[in-house]
């Protein structure tokens, strides 16, 4: 098959919480699942699987079209947009994916990788692999702000106020 070049790891960066797929509770096949409020510090070990062509172009739970060539994944409870490092414990290969879908709902599976992510960690052939997941923290957005304390025609008055502000920290 003609497979495009891999787009590379998902890059952790702040992004707004997805409007879709992040409800506190959802139900699939008669079973209720709870979505985490926060993914900070989350780690998990278990069996990964992957999904591909059959779902390519269909809407994910986050309402974006599934792209089997993107570094994305489905997880039952991590918030949409969470970046996760996935390490294949059988061969040491790793990838970073962004959670944009719900699943897998097959018994004993903890994550469903896109085809591209599965290829990156070397599990296309076997279809499943023992993996470790670790949530990556997105870097904090820059926190730079300015407050105008005054406007002066006289430089000495401006410097006096600046000294007062510095004294107060």
C-alpha cells in the first residue's frame, strides 16, 4: 500500500478543551465510562491496539475526522486533546499521540492508536502490543502582562512612582 510519510509526534502545547467528547460520563454498549477532569501525572500499562482504513474519514468523538495518518489515539477516560507518550514494551519504540477519540471498547485494551502511530511503535503486524502510557504536560503559556501605573509630563514624578512601586514589590 502507498503510505504517506509519518507526520511526526504530536507536539504538546496548550489547547482549549474539546467541546465534544469531554462530557463527565458517556455510555457505550450499555457500559458507563467517566472522563477524567485532569490527566496530570497519569500513567498506565496495558494492551494497545490500532484502527485504520475502516474508520478513516469518520468523525471521532471530538468531532474531527479520523485521520489514520495522524498521530492520534482513542482512550476511554483521558480528556480530549491530552498528549500521551506510548512506549511499546516489547521493542522499546515510542510515539507521542493526541487523544481525539473514545475507545477502545474491546476487553482488556487501554488505547487504540491511529495506523501511523501503530506503525511508529512497530505493532501493525501483530495488531496489539503491551505498552506503557505517560501523559505529557503541555508547556505553560507565556505569562507576560503589563499594567500602566500612570502617565506623566514630568519625568521626576514618573521616577518617584516607579521607586514606590519597586519598594512595594
